[in-house]
C-alpha cells in the first residue's frame, strides 16, 4: 500500500479492526499513516515468545481480542527505547500465550523490569503462562497497571497467598478480575486468620474464577480466595464461579462454597458447574446455599434426558428463589438421543419449572452439544413442541444449538 493515500489506509485499518478475531495474519507496508490508524494498530499489543505463531488465545465468553501487533520481549524493549510514543497508544496489553511453554522466567523478569512511559493508556491487562507477578516494592506495578480496569490471569503463579493479596492492592481501579487455569500458590499456617491483606478497590469489583481442578496445586485455591474476599466483601460486587464437583472431598471442589462466609456467598451471582450422576445432591446443596445466585449453567457427566432433568428440578432439596436463568447442556451422541424427541418428556420438564419455588425463573435453556452439526430434523420438532408447551407462560424454555452461529439462547443475556 505504498502508493495509497492515508485516507485509504485508514479505511483498511478500520475494516480490519472491526473483524480482527477472524484475521489469521496481516502484514501492511505504507509510506503515510494517520495517527488514528497507528492508534488502531497499537490499541491491542501482545508480548509473547513467538510473535509469528497463530493467535491462540483460548476461546471463552470473555476472550481477549486478537492483537494486531505481536512482539517478543526484546522487540518490546526496542520499541520502548526508540518509539516510546507508540506504546502510549496501547490500551490492552497481553503478556504471554496460553499454549506457549517455557516462557515463564522470561516474562517474570520482563514484568519486574518493565516501566511503561508516563502518560500511557493501558487499561486492560491479560497475563498468560507460568509467570510470577512481582511485588510492588518499587511502585513499578502501580505505575504500569495502576489504572487497569480489566485484569485477566491464566495460569499465573503466586509465591504465597499473602503475595497475591498484596499484589492485588496495585490494581485498585480494577472493575473486573478473571482468574483461570491452574493456580499455584502456597499458604502459610495463619494466612486465613490474619496474614492476608483484604481486597481494596476504588469501586466494587466483579470476579470471575475459572478454576482448573485437574492440577496438583499445593493448596485449595477456592478456599483461600473465598477467605480473601471474606476479609472485606464490600469491595467485591459479584462473583462468577466456574468449576466442578469432584467425587473426592479434597477441599478443591465447589463444595467449599458451603463453608464460605455468608457475606461472600451473597456475592456469588453466577455459577457454571459440571456434575456427575451421584453429585446431584451436592449441586442442590450449593445452589440452595447461594441466596443471590441468578444464573446457573450446568452440564452433566452422563446422559441427561428431559425426564431425568425434571426429576432433579422437582426434588425438594433443589430450590432457589433468586435464580433468573438456568442453562443445562445435553450431549447428543452419534445416534441422537431419542429421549429428547417426545412431547411427554418436555411436558414433564415444564411441570417442576411451574412450581412456586422457581417463581423468579425467567429463562430455561437446553443447550445441545454434539460432535457433528445437529440436523434441523432434530431441532425443529423440539422447538415447535417448546413453543406449544410454553404458550401463554411467562417462562421461556429455549433450545440452543452450540453449532449454530446465532443461538436461540442469545435472546437472554447471560452477562453479569
């Protein structure tokens, strides 16, 4: 694009910026750039081990946007030395890559030595990899990320839970904090009793903890995080928990919610959980102990037909007066489940949903998960049955196909 005027280049950059998530790679060369185009390009910058690899940020409801500019630590330092004004355009800084291995020490050193230019605009920070966040002894962390409002950490390590609590004080303007992947931290003998700084944010912060319970963490991370919030629950607005209910009572499962401080349990507004056939009572106990839970998304580790789901919802132990939406994932196998095709099965599901104990429920979503695209011959009859069964009811029962780009469930917002 050497001979294109700046206005054309600006239109091209705007076009790419609107759909950057579907862009595999891009290389542009031009002689003249408008400031706004440069700002677009540097708005999201990623520091990683291999800048030429495909962008592989893990997909999720809150996945960070694709970065146009991907650089190594050395290249970032060169930018800081020669073109510091370009770094000032960065609004979202991504450090690390979820699938890169062996980059932890390099990125840890990078975080300890990096100092962004004065007047920088970093408001969103995404950390990924086995890196350690440094303590803020020299106020470097506060200078670099003191105005960050959105913080995402995937697989981040902390030497001690007290270290995590102290580090979080540097992010006092954060309004959303997401923690996912394997957590590594050590807990001292008296950490829960008083050796941990309470949360402190300029305004109440929303938390999303997507905890990976499949790893050998030296501590039950959920227990300690709940104890941290219990120090001062007023600084946390909502908590969204994603996890499972393992059979072993090792302290790492969502059962720890039953032991949490009442003030903390009132902050849990959203729960995403996977449960087994013999864990329905545990799920019911957890739901009933969360007085402000509004959204429940769950999936079963076995074949869950509408009739079986109806029995779960009808059980006396499974009740909530605060739930507004429930989404249940049903896995369809290669031979599609005939149990979801009958009208009687879906009518039996509506009976418990009409009970007074679910009076606050507005939306019930059945999400179909399949190894192949669900044919319309499966979906159409079910949707017609649901429309007829729910006619005249204030409760909407929806069918959501995970293979569809535009899902029915999007009629209801599942955001906190």
